[in-house]
């Protein structure tokens, strides 16, 4: 259905446009601007803010649903739930399993990608590990960890059937150089993370094709004035985009400000690193089979180790603007276009421009999400806005 939104404030990586019109036709944006064509119907969005849908490239679940699962149906259930948080597309987060590759979980992810249901779109797989430093493994069990091997890299690419978009690995591991080259040649975004690499090791590995950094500050050697560690190399490498978990727990707001200034709005990616407990105020849950619980808003394993987060992308937006002081267009860019690049989807996700998918979020002036549109269909709406968006088909 062709539909025009009028009198909106449009905000994306290209900036802000006030009192603008936006026309969608089914799953695609077809016009933007004060002179955008009227569709068959129009919806007045006066005093509302419209952004592209958020792209979460590092999440493990939410709403009680796990993405590291043997059940493709659970991934589809997550895809139906997550638009209520502002996420309209995501990478399926898969971690390790004891003593082998997570074949069953990868098969479930591929099934969910190839036969998706309504809601947020799974763009591919993010494999976090199992090629990580034992010293910087964080909440990942030691039995999951493996060493890079050329034959296993080929096996991994075969298992993932072209759906592996992002992989986190520690570049200081033996044979990691060859694995990085193989993965880059296959079109996979390689991320430095869960690493005990020195500055020199990270600096030497990045030119092999690393273009992403997993949750900067967390699970990596820290920045020190005499030993800059991987963070020093990441900041210096203009080709690398760096993730930050913007929950105010994993990284202090002051450290978020420092890193965002160092990377710039163009290179910062905001992620949730969310677990199945995200969106639930108090919960006991499992992370890849490990028992965990939410304590005072922080997800922890039974030994107290922080494991992922309870963050949602809409809350991340508010945190960036209200706690960190990021300008709204920059905050939106960090949640949309930048992660879309790492997911290999920037040609159709992350902008409010003709030719892009009609993944849209409608916020009020307090940045409270009122509605989510996934590829032209209404995937979430508040009670206050339900009657105003009846012209949109519901997923």
C-alpha cells in the first residue's frame, strides 16, 4: 500500500529535516522531502520524530527468547518481539559449545534466515567466538574455546551457507592471520574482540582485513598510557568501526563519551549485547546453558561475572542523548547506518531515503517509541497510536 507521512521530523545519518513528508510503497521508501508525492492515504506526524529502524549486530536475545538455540521458531519469536524495542533487523548471535562447532545452532539460524516470519529481519549470523582468548573470554565457558585452523575455517563457511556476516575473534591466537584472510576473502566482516592482544599485535592484524571491534573496553586488554592495547590500534585504524554497549553498566558514560569522540559518529556502533532477559525487570535465565540472573538491572552468571546486558535499542538511544550528550542524528547513525555496514546491508538499511527498506520508527519528543514499521508493515504500536495507524497493514 502506498502511504505518505506528513509534517514529521525525519532524523537519520544524513541529518534532520523538519516538517517533512515521507512516502512508502509496501516495503520500500519511494520519496522524501517537503515535495514528496502524496500517496493514496496520509498520516499526520506533527511533533513526532521518525528514524530508520535500528540494526542490532550484537544481540543474544530478549523477551525470554534466545538466539543461541536449536529451534528456529525461537528466533522467529524473538523477531516478533524485538520491534517493540526499536530493532527492525539484527544478526543472530551464536556462541560456542563444548569441544566442537555449534552446528545445531548454526542450522537453526540459517533456517530462520531462509524462512523468516513477521517482524524484524534476520540479516545473517554473528558468531562470537569460539576463537577467543582464554584470559578475555568474559562469560564464555572455557570448554567452548577453539584454535583457528584453515580446514575448520572452510568447514565453518560451508556450515553457514553464506549467512555468516560477522565473526568475533582474538587475532593473537596461532593461525589467526590465515583465518582472518580466509574469512575476509569470503565476504565476512571480521571483528577483533575477546582479545588479550597487545597494541602491536592488534596493529599488525587490522590490515589483514579487520573492520569491526566487538564491545570496545569489554573483554579486551585495557587502554594504558604505556601500553595502549587493542583500543589504541582500533582508534588509529580509520577502517575499523567499534561497538559500544550503551547501558551505562558495561562502559561508564564518561568512557562512552571519550570513545565516541575518538572514533567519531561515523565509526561508532551501538549494540545491546542483550540476553534473553532483556526487557524483563527481574529474571532468571540461561546463557548458552549457563544459569544466570538479573541483579539490580545487571545480568550476571552465578559467579558474579557480567554476561551480556538487559539493554534494548530504544533505551540505548535515550542513554546516548540523555546520559552521554550525543546529538540525536549522531546517536541514530550509530544505531542504524553504521551497524548496517558491518552487517553488509547498508545499501538498503539505515537511511530514510528512496530505495531503502521502509523500516521506520516513530518517537514522541521524549524519545519514547510509539510505533515500529518493518518493511512497510506495522510491527509494534502503542495504544495511543493504534487508531492513528490503522491504514498500515499489521504483521
